[in-house]
C-alpha cells in the first residue's frame, strides 16, 4: 500500500495524468469538430439533392401536367435507394409515392428540417425513419413531399461516436502503460541515486551514481553529480593532508619555541640571553604567521573571493616589476637575474596575485640556486611571450632542478624536497602559484631546463571586451 501511494505521489504520475487529460480533451474536441463539420456538409448536400429533385418534379408538371408528375413519382420511388416521395391531393390523400403517411401540418408548411416520418418500404412493411423533407404545392392544389432518409447520417454519427470511444479508451490505456513504464524507470533511477547518496553519507566517499549509458537526462545528471563528488572527495582528502601537514610542520617550530624559552628560564638570569631568546622567538613567530597567511591566501584564491578584482593588465609590467624587486636579493646570492618581455602583453586577471605567483617562482629559483652547494655561475631568466594565442610566463634557472617524479607533487601544500627541513620555508610557495593559475583558468607546467628547472604558466590572453 505504501509503495502504491508512493507511486501516485510521484511527479511522473502527475505528469502522465495531466498529459492524458490534455490529449483526451484535444482528441474529444477534434472528433466532435469533425463530426459537426461532416454533419453540416451532409445536411447541405441533402438539401441540395432535395431541391434538385423538387425542381425536377416541377419541371415534369410544367411539361406533362399531373399525369407526368404521378408517373415520375411512381418511377422514382421504386428505384433502389430512392428518395422519399409523396404526392397528395388538397385533402392530404396519397396519390403516389413511397411514404405511407405524413402530418397534415407538413403539407401546408415546408419546414426543411429533419422530421420523423413513417413511410412504406418496398417489402410493404412500415417503420419510422428520420428524414429531411421539403413540402411544395404544385399547381392544381397538389401537395408534393420530397425527402431523404438520414439513416446514413445516423450510421456515420454512430461510427464517429464509436471511434471517439475507442480513441479515448486507447489513450487511457496508452497513458496508463506509459505512466507505469515512466514511473518504474524514473523511480528505479531515483532509488539507485538515493541508495548511493546514503552510502556516501555513511562515509563511503568512493561511491558514485550509476550511469546507464543511454545519454539521457539522468545520465547527464549522474555524470555532473559524479564530477562534483570527485571534486568533493579530492577536497576532503586534500583537507586531511593539509591538516596532517599543518600538524607536522607546525609542531616542530612550536616545540622549538617552547624548548628555547624553557632552556632560557632554566639557565642563569642574564639579560643578553633573554633578549636573544626573545628575538629567536619573534623570528619563529613571524615564520608561523607567514605560513598561516600563505594558507589563508591559498584558501581565498581557491574559493574565488569576491574582493579579488579581475581586470585587463599588462604582463610585461608584472615581469619587470618582479625582476626589479628581486635584483638586490639575486645580487646578494650571486645569481644573475634577467627579464625578457616585449609588451604590451594583455592578460585578464588580478595584477597583485599574478605578481605574487611570479615572485614566488623567482624567489624559489634564487633560493635553490644559491643553496644548491654547486659551483656557479647561476642564472634565473623571467620571460613573457604569446604562444598559440595564449600568454606564457616562464621562469628558467640552471640550478639543481626538480626530479621528474616530484614535479606534480611539489605543487601540493607543505611538500618540500629537502628532507631535513632545515632551510627556511613552509612548502606553500608553489601551492599558492598553482592556486592562482587555476583561478585564472590557466595551467602550470614544470619541465627540465637541462640543467635546472623551467616553470611555465599558460594563461588566456585578455581584452577589454572580456
């Protein structure tokens, strides 16, 4: 009973019922319109036939008088499928014809409308038939009644009504069959989606909605939801990794802070040692703040914060500003920093974020070149150019590079190839670059510069009309 009530409460049932009612109403109206139009057409044809017969009898009377009329009526009333005829005198007594009796009012007034008349058949029996008749008065006081049997019209009307009944019944059957099929199909797909949703809510993030392969709207919806679930699963696992990495990467500096303070307090009271401990604590705290700021920036970029303005800007200016900013650091690290960008090169995006991403790449290149322990000279080249209708920002260096197997991994948060983690940094620089690139609908590629690393950012070109 519950399953039946559930079926009746479905949208499929309501839509099927509405479609069935609408189609039935249209079918009934269409059949009635055909019936009405056909009735009018047949009635007009009957009137024309009767009027032509009347004119023929009147012509016979003009040519041969009463005898010719009697002869013509007798002959015509004996023909197979003949019209109805009655020739009567002034008192209504039948002289000739195949009608047994008519109302006297009809002899005096020609109605031109269907009336029920009893008339004699060729077998001699009588029965009442519906007929359309016309009464005329001939010279000499004779009354002439000519009519046409409407049995054919009645049969046609019966055929129409039976057809209407069968059509309505067929529509009802087809509607019910279609409703049952659609309801079962829709309910089965919805039940499958509900079951998969329950398993997902219970913690099975690998569960997906079934795709039947028909390419219908359910398959398209399932594909979209599965893509959304893939994204959610990735974000959840990414969040878990981030949480684990935060716990791991922040535990060490916090422990170091505590141990340093504890060791300072345990030692002899000395202003110089206290000051050194406080300065080290401030330095460690600044590093922690930078780490959290980087995490917040990545989160804002990935969430597409509304306050991040997107405008058309010149990539050449961004490259030159970043190179000018890092020239002192490169000189200090004995790294040759150069720029290659011929402008203007328009790109639609946020100038600050694009500058931050490019600055992170330059900072990484300079830092890894100067700390590689290898002999120089080291060079870092920043360039911007148009390739295949896209803007390409590239940072090339001849430092130690990144192994091919780690090039995708280093774009994740807190990933550092330096196992000891003694060098400054949080492992968030390239993660921020990747987030900014995704926000600008671009791609980032890490390649081999032979030797060194080549990082390419590919972005859509910007125009004022975008």
